[in-house]
């Protein structure tokens, strides 16, 4: 069962629309779905919401520490409420997926993502769940920092927002801890549209003249 939803990003108006804030975009959408309001809380170095659910309270957290210190915020809340790493879901931008793609995984490497790296270090375990929101890759490693801190093109932003919208269809499964079913829903590829059936020529259609 998931007890804490985290969205990663950087605070400040200059970062709001940048690729690195995709985790914030997801958390805001999840908060709307859950009818929750995120409010600043100094104790946890971020914006926090609590949702009372039949299975117990669910917390939403947007760290306001800047990306590199995300673990400071996540660990503070997790330790206070005795939330284990495996009960945490972190939504973040993912360079290795194209815009519009979403993947769910537990544990593993931080793959150079400084937010994940700090959370892992602060929690002392890599076992938290990650919701990877594709933002694409610039193609050159030296350009990654500039790339994630820039706004995506309009069609890329639209694809990311669509993937966030679709991922929320699996939110209940995620919160219930039904991760295999959630993965099936999140990772399913849309069915290819069937080609249009050829239409029979109408009787009233003009006919080719006979030579």
C-alpha cells in the first residue's frame, strides 16, 4: 500500500514549466483527483497535503528544497509518520523515455537523477517506487542539464500532460499496492486503429465510358 506520493521538481516561477518539474505536474494532477490542497509545511521542507482514506491517511509531498536536496524533505516526512520506503511513490522526469511514455518500477539505480539519488541516500534504501514520466533526451550527455531546465516544445508538453492524465487511471491501483495490475494498465500500448474498410461502389456512381 502506498502511503506517500511525492512529486519532484524545483521551486520558483522560473522553473514551473521546465521538464525537470514533470513530477510536480503529476503531483498537482493527483491532488486534483484526490481533492487535496497542498500547503507549505516547514517541518517537512515542502508543500504537503493529507487525504483521509479508509485504509489510513495518505500524504502528498512536493519538496521545496530544490531537486538535489529532495531527500531532506521526503525523509523528514517519512520518518515522522513511520512510512517505509516501499510505501512511497516518487513521480519524476525520465530522460530515457520519450514524452508521452510512463513506466513504473521499484528500486534500482538513480540513473544520474539527483533527486532520486538524494532520496535514496536520505532514506538509506532504494526500495521506493518510481513513476517515470518520459521527457526525452537531448542526444548529447553534456546538454542534459540545460535540457531538463528548459521548457519542452508545445507538442512535447501536450504528450507529457496526456501521459499524466492517463496514469491517473491507475491511481487507485497504485494506492492499494496492486502494483502488477497498475503496471499492466500503465505500460499497455494503445490499440492500433483499424484501417478503414473499403466502400463498395455506389450504383449511382458514374461509370467509365466504354471505348
